[in-house]
C-alpha cells in the first residue's frame, strides 16, 4: 500500500487495515469503508482483538505538543457509519473521535481502547459535517469538536500507553460502517499545529 501525502501535514500517511481507497485532491482527503468494517473491541468480550477492522490512514506526529484538525463530512447510510480522527499509541491502545450516525442522528462520539473499548456519545449535531480536533499536551491527549472551526467544545481528555508510546503516537483518519454496506467520508480544512490548545477544558 502506498503512502498518501497531504501537504497540510508535516508527515506522510500510511494506509493500515482494509483498503480505504484513499485519495487526496484539492484540499480534500476521501476514504471509504466496506461493509461491516469497524475498529472496536467489545468491552464485554474476552477477546483482545477487534471483531473486524476498518481502513485507517496514519502518520507519526513530530515530538511535542500538537493539534490535528479537520472538518469531517460523512455519507451516512446505516447506523454507526462514521468518519473519524484516529489516534494510535500501541497494538491495544488507541482512540477514535467520531462523527457517527448513533444510531439514527449524527453524533460526536468517542472510543478509547485499553485492551477493550469504551464507547461514549457526546453531542447530537445537525447535518452531516462537523469539525474535529485531536491534541497532545504533555502526557495527555484531548478531543474537541466545533461547528465552525473557531469555537471548540471540550469532549474528552485522557492518556494512553507508556511515555515512549505517547511520544511516538500515530494520528490520522479512519472510516467505518459497522452495520452497513459501506460508508465514505471526506476530510477537509486539514491543519496541523505544533502546539497544544491554551486551555483543554475551555476548548481554546
């Protein structure tokens, strides 16, 4: 699989998981998930492996604090279809910030996986697009969402993995269609900032 270069990012993005048919043109990154593709480890199960997998496009962020920002637009068709900003720090330590049909209204959702996944709905939104942001600030990661890319709402702060894993975290994009026949998501207004937000809980 060939790396994808997004000029707004200071690192190349490598495909992982099933083919996402990733393309980048005119400032828009587009990817597609196939039928029943997801990345989730049920919290009530014994398995430490996801039941299935979903297309991802990931790169290693430079050292230090950062923000990865994008507006996510999803072609919703079935419950839990989603476009996702994705964070990977270890084989069983990863997190998702999703714009998801959950189950019948567009919703900002988060999943943090430490061996098994949790699942949290944050806010219902209007429409099929929303701004998302992943930040690394010191030893923590934070998720924020925004209707306009200017005023951000705090969603979640957490940590994952070891200090070495956090320092070499991979970030990027994912598309999923856990119950459907497939889903396409587009990511535009992509931006990388080599600093964290000024105030995690206030949005910033």
